[in-house]
């Protein structure tokens, strides 16, 4: 049933801001999940100007774009992209030879421009790699073949897209919580999360040991509507989900909070949580050691270990707390009295390094939690 729901949503009519930009021989198409532009203007027969529009304002500066471009006859086309009310954050990429490749581009004050050789075969252009709900569920379905994993729906978005979990259970009451994709454009954090989870659910010795001692809940895509529509930041109610955890007014957040409440109601103990995001550089936002008395050094012990095992990766960390902002890691600290981290990957971090860091981060977090369990 879960896969049928996703397939029907994937085949439904798309409602992004601009469904298509047409002229006599060039077509810019946005009729697919994660697509978004805004306004489209033909400067001449070889130059298209795109203006990106946010879902609502005020909003942070994360202008997303995704479109397919084709032409009746092969030609070189210049694409200029600017953001309404913001500056361009992401570097344009094209899907070619089954991989996402960076497009050489010029960056100006508030816009970017690049040239493409366009033909009748559409080129898929995006701000970052496209990772939509169907791809998440294909990934989850592959994991769900493992006997120890459960894949199920725990709630629904405003537009009735499923919020799903992957979960493994141990003969224990201790839980590790992993969540992601609160902010749709933050794809590098999503890539890190997929690799991190792959390792936690792998057949490695430490993963097998860890799963015997800890329950694991993974909610990889909390904002499926925003991902679908190519939003810059919010859900379809225009709310930042990572400011909603204190009140849980949005159904996407409320579904996770309800599930965590049921875990605790049934005797479970939340021990740690990680929330995956992207920003301009790699950084771990942490809860200050002195904010909580229980296992107060756990996060820094983990990150110290990661720093030693992967010296080529800079383990930046910034401690902070603000009980009134409704941020996930603060919610975990205040409600369950345990530490949590916002795991941020840089927008332009090398993808191989994202994977390598995620594997080592998973490995070192598991070993740190196991060592703390013995204390």
C-alpha cells in the first residue's frame, strides 16, 4: 500500500509555479517532482531569463530551481537565472550519463548565467541533485527487504503525502532517532543521511552489535510536499518545520512527535538524535555540554573520535541553545533530556567526502553510544 500511494502521487498533476516556458522552438518544462522556476522570459532566440520565486515570504536565501530544457533544432542557449528578493545560492547541475554534473557558470551580483547545447532530447537542470519521494521509497524498499527492518507510514503531510519510517528493534528500551529533509533544497544533508543510514543498517560487525542494543528510528523525508514542489524552505502552509517542534502545529512535525511520544509511553528511552541539513559549510550544531547533566560529553566524545579517524575532514562544531525557537535538536534536549546534533553538510562539499564522512560519522557514533551504554 505504501508504494501504491507514492506511485499515485508521482503520476498526479503537477502544480509548480510555472508548468512550462514555451516559444517557437525552445521549451522549458517543470512538470516533474522537485521542479521549480517562477517567471520565464525569452530575451532572444538563444537567451532565456528565469526569475526564481519563493513559496512565500519572509524566507531564507535558498533559491531552488529545477527544469528540463529542449529545442526543436540543436543550438546553444544562454540561461540566466536570478532570484526574486535574494541571491543565488546553488551551482547549476545537469543530469548526464546517469550522474549529476556541475555546469560551468558565471556568477554576477545577484544572478548566474551559463550556456547549454540544447536539442530535442531534454536536458534536466537542477540547483542540486534531485532526490524526490519516489527515490526515497525505492531506497527504503531496498532496505525493507532485510528481516530486521520495518518500513511503514507514521503520518501524512498537508497534501496527503506519506511521512514514512524505517525502524529496527532491539531487545532494549534505548533509541537512536535520525531525521532529515525538513528543508527541501538541503540535498547534501540528505545525501549524508542516506549513506549514514546505509551504514547503520549494514552487515558490519559494529552495526550488527549496535542494532542488538539500540532501537533505531529513521524518518528521512519529513517535508515531502516541499520537496515535491521544489520549495526553498517551507511546507505548503508556509512554515519552517525546523521552527515548529516546540508547538508541533504542522502535521508533518506532529506525526513524528506523536510517534516519539508513543515510544516513551511504551517504555522506550530516547538516547540520542541526529537531524541532517545543509548549509554553506560542513558544521555540527550541538547542545552545550553544560545544558544537560546526563552524558554531557557524549557529542564531543563522538566528534573528537570522528576528527581522529577522518583527519582530512574538518569537524567544525558550534554549541548553542534557544528553547523558544522550535528547533529539533532543542526539542530533543528539552523534552527527553538528552543531546542531539544538527548535522550540516556544505552545499558544495565533494560528494565522495560526504559519503566518506557519513560512514565514519555513523561508525564513530555507534561506537561512542555503545561505550556510554557500558558506563
